């Protein structure tokens, strides 16, 4: 099955207190966006589209001569995550396969997690598959809404959540896999949020379910994979995790241990 990835990398990152595009900030010796590209490439994704906007030339310069299979799409207006993903449709015109949508400020995603998501997606024959994570402090993340029987209903962004929904600890870490044609069709039908006016990609799963398509939801992401960078403090936190991982991977037997951890073995 052909696999592509759209990586959202157009944000300004106002809270970083820097003119540098957020995804160009370094952690453990590499730009944030490069860690995401490395994970996608490591999972066998052979087409990668970076959606760039603010500081696009800076972001593009990070990959000059890198050898990664990167293409670019531009989001010149910040109209939300669904709008950003839409910008990649022309670049991926004619692509027949599955499309991941990832965020460029989430450098802790591992190839093993992306592989697990895709394996479930293919086995289930799903139109969309998304990973979830459970956090002690879910502040800032979209919440995963379920019915009384525990079945997935949809995702609500924090800005749109009710007080009851804000108590939910199961969150959306922005790790999605879609059948390409299902993604493009749903993106065209998304309505702006009545609160922010933005177009949210988090609305896509509910749209697909409403028309009878299968949406798989799996607890494939741990608290680390869910971490994204919006502030200098969060940048230091993810850098510490990346450095710890690199140290662990350099130890004897680390490769097989990491594979086991990705499959949920041990503990």
C-alpha cells in the first residue's frame, strides 16, 4: 500500500518568543520538523509533503540536499488545520493510497507508532485511523469524546469544549491516517468552527462516520508521543526526552528492547 504524509509546518509559533518558524527550532541537534520527517521516512512513507507558511524559505532550507522525499505546499492564510491539509491535495493529485497527517511541532513520534497505526488501518479496512493518548494534564489538547458504551463519537478542540468535556483525559495527539480519497472528500465538506472560524481536521473522523465509513481509534500513542512544542519550556522538555532516547539507543540490546516497547511487550 502506498503511503504519503502531510506534515503541518506553517505555524508562526508566537509563544516561542522568536522570529524563527516554530518547526525550525532545534532539539537534540536537529530541527523539530526533521524529527517528524525522520519518523515518517523510517515508517516507509515514500512521499512527504510539508505544508509551509510563515518562514517558508527557512523551513525549506533545512532540507536542502537532505535526500528525504520531500515536496512542499503553501498555506498563505492561517485558516486552521483542515485548511492546511487541503493545501496538499494538489501536490498529491493522483496519489492512490493512505495519507498520514502529522504536525511538525511533534518531534517525539516514532516510526514504530506510525507503523502500528497503519497496520491497524489496513487490517480494519478503515477510512480513517487515529491514535489517542491519556494524559494526567490534557490542557491544550483536543478531547476524544465517547458515548456511554465507550464508542468513539468525535474530537472536540479545547477552545470549543464544554466544562464537562474539558475533564476528559483521553486526548488527540494529531496522529491520523486516512484513505486519500476519503480525506479529500471530507476536507471539502468541513464547516468553520462557530467559536474560532477555523477549519479543523479533527472534524474529519465524525464526518466520515456520519456517512457510514469506518473510523478506527487505537491507544497507540503514549504521553511522550503526544507532546508538542508551543513554548521554550516545552522545547526543553522534548529535548530532554530525545536526548534520553538517543542515550538508551546507544546501549547494547537497545534496538530489540525498543521494538518490544513499541509492541506493548513487557511491563
